[in-house]
């Protein structure tokens, strides 16, 4: 972390900071996706397929992507269809969705490019700070999900 950054007053925690952080991180992702033909919603869908072992039940994938993105089932199914048409996913024939070799390769290329960027963003922060940030953001996320669920 640079001396200049340490001297700045902390930004107040709230929706503006969370929103600005999310938008900036998405802009970094979009830059890495540029030229791949993959959109951010498709990236989430591809990622959840890959990290599920490369094969996942279609209904489970739709649920996971919907939970992560707040997109409806129809929208998620459209992302799956787009990725399948692009050859990055394939129908497993048994109700499952599988990542194709091309999909795995594309995902690995983007993740590899993102690795040093992520490391530069928070790789040097103390573990206790990251744990605190995770707890706070997790609590806010849980509460926001409860609001959306009408609880």
C-alpha cells in the first residue's frame, strides 16, 4: 500500500462505498472480458459451472446463479443458452450442464489475468482486516437478502 493511500482519511462505510467498489471491480472484470464475447452475467454463470466441478444440475445452476445475481430463472436460462450456443457450456443430456473444453480454457485465461490484479488490490492487506471486511459485508448481504425476501 502506498504512503499516499495510507494518509487518506477512511471513506465512510455505506451504500456509496459498497456501490463504488462493486462498480469499479465490475469495470476491472469487464476489461478482462473485453474481446472474449462473454458478458458479466455470462461470466458468473460460467464461473459457477466451473467451480461446481465442471458439471452441475441445470436447476441447481439456475438457482445458484439467480441467488448470486438476483436474476430471474428465465434470464439465467437465457445465459446458459447463450454460453451453450457459444460452445462454452454443453448440455449433459441428463439434466446437467457441463463446461466445455473451450469454456474451461476461456475461464482459465480470464482468471489467470485477474489473479495479479486481485493480488494487487487486497493481497497485502492483513488477514484480520480481510476477515472483518468479510464479516461486515456478509452481514450486510444477509440483511439485504432478507429485505428482498420480505422478511
